[in-house]
């Protein structure tokens, strides 16, 4: 059976919809300059994709042909649901079950043939008797009489046995109501609501929508090891206190509680019920127990007749943090558990055992590596490369005059239209040198290796980029960072490195380049480029020492914590300072750099002057030189108490 997954690269996150069919991956790029939020199959040969901006695209994936697309509307739904054989595509938002905040969620129904809108709204307009409503726009959290109330959807939309769309809604029905099962007829937009228990908890609906399972709202039964305790398979008389974990089985037509099933009696504290997955025949479901924060995972089959399998766990993952999920319960002989990117199996024959718990050894767990990974990263990169829109720079030859002219034209392009050169948030260049294509990194590496005298042109290129960077970021709706073609590299990183090699005194430009980064995510500049720069140049003069202090402040701005000392010790700065400067001179340099740093516009630093000062001061080593610097700082700040730190 075909399956679809989202893939991409570090810079093109979830840009690719990948369909696996018979062991072969087919890749699609429905939104060349955006990312995919969700994708789903529509029948046997069509795929619908929803962009992060709300655009929707319908593809015939077998013929590799776009059928139609519709532009983004005012809402930005996040999920797709395609009811089988209904002719509808449903776009919607939803909240997590335990979140009791109200949200303004949109719900949109489109025809599966042409994506035309059938029903659309973010509110429910109720009649006077509050029994029948209409899906409508303009939902309000506190509506005036006659206005729609805000639509808040919990979890997923599904299809009920009568063919209507259904979902659990929160505080969007009659006044005073909280949770309810809402049913929408897309052909008319009418909505009806039936109340559910007033408890924040998940509901897992069966494939046909006929049944639902939810954790029991009743207080758990307790087995204390005595004969008077409630009977259960797991209630072993060993003196240990156990509590029940019960599930309620509901029918949706008519809506009501069918039975309560005590799935297990477990020592305290019990693992949470994380997920329920229904078998296709709807005679049983699988329960996953565990806590997300410690990645523990146990599994159990529960029959609608109350039959219970052992609770299974895998020895392979004992003591490790593995994120596991129930992946496939349709196979006749086993159930597949996904432990990204690998898979293990539970044999169905084991479910008949009367044991309360079964540990599955590594010899019998059917482990398969990388089963649930998507297409190979290299294949995704090659696919995206075919559609990339690199900006091409023509250079006649690798001569000083030709390279200088090429850089001059590139600088002009960046000054006039940097935002237009970006692919989402990536600036990717390609150089055609004497008719031969070179990558951006290869070109600038060659320029620096051959010592081609174009340092002034590189300086002009980078200062121009830093000048127009804010307006390009604003125009594209980005947060600070423009990326380069390589993972974790900022834009023009190779040019910056080439300039530092040709002109080691260009740390004034490097300062601006460091400041424009999103320091939480772009680490190549600080971890690789800086290390290379210092290894090749060294801390050779007082100007470099000042730059080193600035670099330590940037590291604090980036929000990093150095567990191996202060950032002033990084890359050997303090070792170079002591023979070059007196403690008093170094303290003066620290305060001067700090004053200038605090006045940099748009530095995006959440720390004030005093916090940065303390970060620098407390990072000084407890050596004779370090103590003298601390004393000199204290004197210059008028803080005599800090002059003694032994």
C-alpha cells in the first residue's frame, strides 16, 4: 500500500511530498518556495498537499501531474482529513485534548475533484433553541446575541456512520456547555451537538466512526493485595498496591457509554495512556502506555468483549529513550511498532497468553533498521537541486580583473534585489567561470587559495549584504537569518571566510556578520569559521583582542552556556592577552567593548548591560591575572566590594 511522508533538507524543511509505492520513492514539490504542512491521499492515485501559508494543491502522483491548486485564504488550517469515498477534502485546525484554552479554529470542506469550497467557517451560528447550528465565519469568543460563537475543535475530524463529518468541540455549543460531539452536514453546513462528559481527555474514534475509546473518568480501583480487593487478572496477591487503568467504550450512534473495560492493574504511578489505534475490523484496539518525557513504551490489545492481551514491552529498548508508536495493526500475523527510524513487531499469537506482562527479547522482536525513514537524504537533495533557483554570476576567468568585475555585479544585484534572489530564506549562488560552473563554496575557496587580490571587492560585497539584510528579512517575513546553500551555513559564509583569509584585519566586517545571525540556530560561523580564523591569524594585536571580547559578548547574546569556563577563554584569547596587555588595560577594553555592544541597534540581545558585564566578569579564570582584571573592573565601576575575589 502506498504511503506518503514529508521530507526536505535543513533549509527546505518539509518541502517535499514523498510517496513510497512498491519500494520506490516518488517525490513532488507542490510549493517551490514554501513548505508543506500536511498531505493525504485522495483515492488511489491523487495526493492533496497543504502549504504552511494555506495554499492547497491536488496532484496525480502516478502521472506526476498537477490537477489543480487554490491560493491561500485568510485562514491557515494545519490538518487534512479525506473521508473515504465521500468526494470531500477537509481542512481544519485542532487543539490538544488536555489543553482547556479556547481557540478560533477554521474548518473548510472542499470538493475532491476541483478543490471548490463546499463549506467554510470558524464559528457556529445557533438557532434560538440551540439545537441546530450553521458553520459560519466571524466566530467570537464572547458573541453578542445572534453572532456566531468561536469554533474550537479538539484533536481530529472524523466521519460518523451516517456519513457526516464529526469532531469533539470545546465550548462552542449552547451557553454553559463545554465538550460535545458535533456533526456537520457539508452539503447544507448544518451542525448538531450532543453533550459529552465534562472532562479534558482524549477520544479515539474507530475507522467507521461507530465507536470511541476514552480514559475512564471514574476514580481508579485499588488493589492492595487483600482478598477484598476487586478481582482482575493483574491483581496479584503479592502485597503491592495496584491501581486500575480503565477505558470507556462508547458508541456514537446513538451516543452513549457501552461499557467500561479495566485494561490493567499496575503498580503506582501508572504510565499514561498515550495512544489508541483501532484494528480495521473494529473488534479490538491497541493501547500504548508511556510517558513522553522518558520515552517509555508498553503495548496491549484490548477486545471490545473485554479480552486482554499481556502488556508487551521490548527488551531492546530497556533503559533507553526511544520514541515509539503503533504503526500498523492491519497485518494478520503481527503488529508493527515504529521506533524511529526502525521497527519491531508483536506477534498476534502472543496475545492469547494469560500472562499479565510479556517481555519481548531481541531474538524475537523482528527488528528491522530504517524501515520508517523516508527517501535517502542524498536523493532528496538531488531532487531539490533540479528545482533550485540559484543566482548565476558570470566570471570570465580566474583573474583579478575578471573576479573583481563579477563581484561588483553581484554586489549590485544584492543591493538592488536581495529579497528577490532568495528561495524562501536561502541565498544560493552559482559561478560560471570561463564556461565552467562552480559552486559558491568552491569559487570563494579558490579565490582565497590563489590569493586573488579582491579583498576590497569582498568587503564591499559583504558590507552591502549587511546593509540591505534587514529590509530583505522584513520583506520575506523571516526571523533574522538568511541561510546559504550548505546546512548550518549563513548566506555568503564562504565569501566571509575568503575575506578573512585575504585580509585578516577584516574583523570589523566579521563583527557585523556575527550580529546579523540568528545565533540560536546558525552555529557554523562561531564554531567553525571563528576557529579557522583564529588558527590561521592568531590574537596578534590589540584590535584582535577587542574583537575577541566582542565575540564573547556575541556568544552571550546567542544564549549559550559555556560549561568549560567563560567565553573569554574560548579559542585561547586569555592566553594571548596576558603577555600583551596589563590587567588594567584589559579591563578597560572589556568595558569599552561592552559599552559599544549595548548601543548596537537591532542586536536582538535580551540581556542588559549589567547581565552582560557579569557574564564577562564571572567567566574570567581564578588566576592571578584574572583576579587582577576583576579588581580593575571593580575599581572602574566604583564597586570596591568586587575588588576582592579569592
